[in-house]
C-alpha cells in the first residue's frame, strides 16, 4: 500500500506491504493506519525535520526576489474616505462656465450611482472653487490647498487615470488592500511580509497606524481585517500601533511580573507549544511560538522606536505643528520614517475624514491641513537620509468624487458623491518616475480618456518595484493558487524610473 502526501510542502511517499500475521493489540492494523497516525509515529525522523523548518528564523529577508528590486519597502499613506480629485490634482477650468448646468447624459452614460444620489432630480455641475498652478520641472498641476506637496512636485508621479470596481467605501477599501472586494483575502502588506520577510527581527514586517481627520471626524470606520493575513499564516498580518497607552496591546509586563519571570513563562510555554507542534504539525502553532518571541523582543524595540524625544527641533518643524501630538497624521508620518529606518517592510497609515458628501470646501481644507505638510516632510526626510531611493510612498484613497453636486449647490458650498470611474493618486521614491503625470480624464473628470490604471495594475507595479513578479507571488489555498492581483494586472511601465 502506498501513501503519498506533503509534510510542509516536502513530498512524502512511503510504500507499506500488507501481511496476514497477527499484530499486537495496541498497534493499529494497516487498514486503520491513517496519514495523521503515520506522520505522528515518524516524529523522530521527518517530524523533527519539519519542526526544525517551521521554527527556523524567518524574520530576515528571504532574498528570493524574482529580479533585482528598485525598492525595499512601502509607506502607504491611505486617505480613507476618498479625496476629491477635481479639487486637488485634476483641474477642469472650463467647468466654470457650466456651473449649475446639468451633467450631460453623454458624459454620465447611464453609469451606476450610489443610493445617496440616485434619487436626486438634478445633477448640477459643481466646479472646484480652488485655484490651481503648475509646479516643478514636470509642470504638475496642484491645488492651492497643497502648498507643501507642490514644493516636492518633481519627486511625485501622479496617476490621474486610476479606476476601481467598487462604488461604496468598505468594498472599495477592501479592494485596494486585498485585491478583492470581499473580506477574507490577505492584505498587500501581508503579501509583502510573506514574499520578502522582514529586515528587522525585533519588529513586525507590517505595521499599521490610524489617524482621525479634522475634515470629517465621524468618518467611515476602519476594520482590523483590512490589515489581516487572510489565508496566509497569521504571522504575516499587520500589527496596529496605538497612540494611547502601550503602542501595542499587552506589550508591557503586567503588575508584579518582571522581565525574568516573563522570560521563564515564555520558555515554558514554548516547550508546551513545541510538544503540540510535534504532535499536530499545525503551522499556526509555529506562528504562535515565533510571535511570542517577537512580542518579547518588541518590549525593548517598540518603546525605543516610539520615543521621539531624541529627534532634533528642525525635524518637528519639518513635519509641522502636529508632529508632537501622538495619533495625528504628522506624528504617524514621523514614526513611519523611523520604522523605515529600522527595516519594516510595509508601513500603512490610514487617515480618516475624506468622505465629503456635504460641506466639501470646509472639510477638505481641514484634511489638507492635516496631511499636506507631513506628507511632503516624509519625502524630504527620507531623501536627506538616503532612504527615498529604496522606499516607495503611495498617497491616495479608495475612489474619487463626482463632478456633480450632492445636495444643494450654493455659491460657497457643495458636496460630491462617490466616483469609481476615475480619480488621482501619487507615488514617489524607489523605482518610480518623478515629475511625471500619467493618464487623463474628460472635461468633467468623469471618464478616463487615456492610459487607464486599474487597482490590480497598481498592485502589480508596486510588487515589480520590490523585485516581485505579481504572477509568481502565490499561495495555495483550498486547492487553488491565489495571488494579490487574482488573475489580472499589468505592470504600468511608464510609471517606472
């Protein structure tokens, strides 16, 4: 009788011959010999090999890129709620003459609307009330709301032809994070941690920080699954840093327990877990062992990381007045730079407050005050330290905003609904072409007219910059090989330096 299987991706084949001799009572018959029992009885051989493999130090970079990378890490400045492209990066000056006129059917083309505006009797055009100017050698057109971003225009690569499939926040954010609108897939940070590992054994490969915007403090919620590992081993999930109390939950020893006691407890717990790992061969047990050890090391590394008291005054001035306030976007940008210095692979900042269905002129001013100076400061700070050349920065939200007004259009106020058909984001840093604008939209910023870039294309391009072929970074789950880009995505080569 032949058994064929895989022990932790190592093929195992064994041939057993049946016989008619009487067996001992405690020994299973060959007919009852299961694959699990056979694996358990081999613990001294193949089991030990598997155990050693599972407990191997996987915190250092795997080094198994598919080709030479241009970047080592990503800092993703996700603007949750969806910034209005028309008021920031994609000006349409001719709309001033069409203010309050109906959006032509030839432009809308019967496209889907959200439930918030589908019953509106009118769709009046609402031109941006903000001024634009060209900046840098590349002539990037940037709103007056972003004066600090304008100063680093030649470092930026604008994509003005992004488009997505989701029209509501949760599926759209999930799509950007995981490549799928339905929850449960691994996030992009988890894919990178899985594919490249970490450069620092004392910190997670994937760190998340959240800040609340002043433009809309009661904005859309963010769920922990957005930085989850999905079907990848849980050691690849993101670790959320908090701004109040311990940066990471339960990082400090409880009252009455010193470091020596904690060390003894972890050692004993590891021994118990190793016994269960040897018995069941569950990779999640190996993850638990390694994560306990990482958490112990983080008791030293994280307080040192988050203590910014050693930063010089000119650095706080660079990031702006909120840089000393824990939990603000500015403070998180400063921490992002410190994480990048320490080799964290994927650093994700979520900034809430961009969902501006009403009162957009007032709300967007607040959001830009929150994000403009810190975002530009992060670029300048990384550049002066030689880190920008191997760090990619991404700035953008989950979709764009409509040209037509949601609610009442007045001389001083307007709102905009969700718009997945076209919107703008920018990239900077390692392997990215600075001083360049890619793609274009029609005169209403409603449809893409040239060089469309899908979410899957963006993911493929980011992975490419880190030396990974998006079609080869896969994980087998439930009989199928999955990838971040599913079965789609093309590298957008004009975006590359």
